[in-house]
C-alpha cells in the first residue's frame, strides 16, 4: 500500500532520492510467510520505514544528497538499519535532505527540493524534509532522521509530524554520516507520539561501535507514551522557556503554543516560566562549533576513498592535491563550502581560542542553564520553530534568515538532552510544532505530556 502511495505522490512531492520497492516487498513477504507458519515475530515486524539518506544502507546507494557521494554503495549497514532488519521492518527507500544535513528547507539537496504536502509551493523544513514529507503524506508510516541542530524537529513542525531527537548517545551513530559529531543524533519521525516511541525503542540502546554510546538501556518511552494517553498530568512540573518564545515568533505559532500550554494545565500540569539566560547565545555558539566539526568531518571526501573523483584538466599538474581540489570544487554545494570555510577559519592557528574556545565556553554555560532549570521542573517547553513553512526560494539566498529557523531547537543539541516536536494545530492552514525537552537519559519524561497533548 505504501509503495502505491509513493508511486502516486512522488512526482509532486519528491521526498525520496531512491525507492527500494523490491527489497521492501521481499521483507514484507517474509513476514507474511513466517506469520502464516505460526512463528512469533517482533512487534514491529512488517511495519515499513523510510530512511534519511544520511544513514548508510548496505547495498543501497547512500549520497547524503551530495554529488560527492553520488553512486556510493555502502558495504555495511548503520547500527539502526541492522536493528530495523532484525525486527523485519521493510526499508522503503532513502529520503531527501539538505546536502550533508546542512540546511533548514531541503532546498540544499544537490538533486532536487522536496515539497511540503500541506502546500506544495512551500518547503517541508530541513534538513530532514524528505523523511518528514514521506510520513506526513502517508508514503511511509515511520522514518528515520538525523538531528544536529533541529533537522528532525523543525521539519516535524513544518509538516505536522512527530519528530524526536533522543538523548545524545541514546541511539547509535555508527553508520550515520558525520556532520558535527558532538551534536549529531539519529531519531524517529512518526505521525503519532506512540508510533515514535515504538520506533525509538527499536533503534535505541548501547552500541560498542559508537564511542559516545551511553551504557544505560533505552528509557521506557512506549510505556510513558501509553501513560500519557490517559491525559492525567497531575504532579508534572512544566517550564515555559522565557527566551524561546514571544518576540521573533510568528503570531499563529505563539497563539497555538499558548493554547497547548493551557491544555497541559487543564490536564493537571503545574506550569511556570523558566529562564535559560544563555539560550540566546546558542545560535552563535552553534555556528562556530558546528562548522568547525563539519570542516573536520568532511575532510575525508578527498576523491580517493568514496564517490566522485575529478581529475584536473590536462593543462593542470596531475597531482593528488589538485585531484582533491577539483573533486571538492565539483562535489560540494555552496552551503557545504560556506561551512567548511567558516570552520577551517575558526579552527586555524591564532583564531582557535578566540572562536572555537569561546564557543565551547558558551556551550558549557548553556549546559549549566539546563541543569539548573531541571532542578525546578521536569520538562521544558517552547515552540519548535519560530514560523510555519515558508515558500520555496524565499530564504534560499539569505543564509542568516535560514539559520534562524533553528533558534528553538539548537539549545537541546548543545546540551545533549532529548527533545521532540509534535503537532500543536494549524495556523493559516499550515502545521505548527510544540517542543518538549527533558533531562539527559530521561527521554521517557517528554513522551508522557506529548502523548497527553496529542
Ligand atoms: N538546520 C540546521 C543547520 O543547518 C540543523 C541541521 C541538522 O540538524 N542537521 O545546521
């Protein structure tokens, strides 16, 4: 059924870079066969998943929506993909994104932009616009995304889907193409909070192949979501983040946010305003730390090991250095180049302390802000994005405006805490997103109010 929806919707939406229908049907048939034979199968067996093309899949082309990886077929699966396969979940295909997950609209894909199913003249958000679009348009019931600064949650807000960034280290990053390793996290995209929790439990858990993987088991997020469905939040302390609402947020977003907070109160939650004094420095800190890590991580695309290789023209010396330069010039798009340049500058001798060192200090202050806030409240809430989905092309030539999309989502990445976005109603006919953040390793705490609200 999903493959039929994909066939009908893709010409207009373009959520997928590739569809693996034959493979998906094979897994589905295997599930049918084994179930008919009376075998006990995992709970999620047969539920198909779309995968952001930032996550490697054995035997399926993986490009990060970049020319530099065009044609690259990974020889191994990411840990999360192994887990999907172990649970007999068919893989529908690879979804579109901003090149190397850098962007907020999916327009920076080297191949084509993805359209928002609510209004195809608008963007689905980014970088995981493909996964969010596929789930919102019923092309897939579930998808995987990656979130470095908001790439699961902001597309969630723009498409009316549930997007979760788990605690840093809670889901293995082995096989996630690295963007900014200290911030990157794989997470679920779904249409309901319970669906997201079910996928979260499939992909979560310790992995010795990821050095930052945390040893504790995945928090009981499915149980928490089921609890939440009872819509009783008495005793839950909710903090509205002062710095992440109000000025700079579109009226419809603020209006729906206030309404959602009222709903939390009506279900018994104790709501207070909480300050994260350094939250306004999250963006500038992120735009030093993230490009620094990007410049380092993307140094591996040298024309030797993966994907594209461009030899210099005949009148240029045929050296390996020139080959690398021509490969990177042709293989990377403008946004990726901008970040490599920024990061290389921030890390260069003489500037390292001033830029990278200062940004790291700010990051520590933000982590402390959250620690203090969580002494007072159980979860923190804010809008997930300051605006509703904008029109294709509207922000493409203005990087600073594009970067502002993530003002509410970036603090959670800097602090490594879990955060999710869920639909909080329409504004001018477009979805808006509610963000819930919880203390590290307590992902379950955000699922309860999320399920209650929905
Ligand atoms: N939109 C943010 C950026 O451009 C976040 C990216 C992400 O989470 N991968 O960096």
